[in-house]
C-alpha cells in the first residue's frame, strides 16, 4: 500500500504541475477581448478593401494603357494600309493611262502607215 500512496502522490503532483502549465499557457494564448478582436477584424477588413481597391485601380490603369497601345497600333496599321492602297491605286491608274497612251500612239502609227500606203 505504501507504493500505491507514493504513486498517487506523484500522480497528483504531476497533475497539478500539468494543470499549472496549462493555465499559464491558456493565459498567454487567450483570445483578445471582444472589442479588441472586432477592432482587429475591422482593421484587417479595411486593409483588404484598400488592397483590392488599389489592385483594381492598377489593373484599370494597365488595361487602359493596353487599350491605348492597341488602338494606336490599329490606327497606325490602318493608316499604312490606306497609304499602300492609295499608292497601288496611283500605280494602277498610271499603268492604265500608260496603256491608253500606248494604244493611242499605236493607233496613230497605224493610221499614218495606212495613209502612207494609200499615197
């Protein structure tokens, strides 16, 4: 029986030491009071909203920049296309005019040759 009492006393001491350590740990890691917790949650929420707003603003600015760059590129491409078409039209018109002029000259040469043969 002496051994049982010694073991029981040791167990009680271990229990009390463990309970003390648990109480100190609980006090050290205890949650904040309701007011402090709500304040921390509100601060975290505000920071998240500000971050989201700033990120949205940055994304909007980048999207606007990309849009403007794309618009300038398309405008430049369209202008170059118009210029190329204008040049091609001018070259085509010059070729047609040269063909007409060649036809007129050939016709006149034929008429002169026909008139010379008649004489």
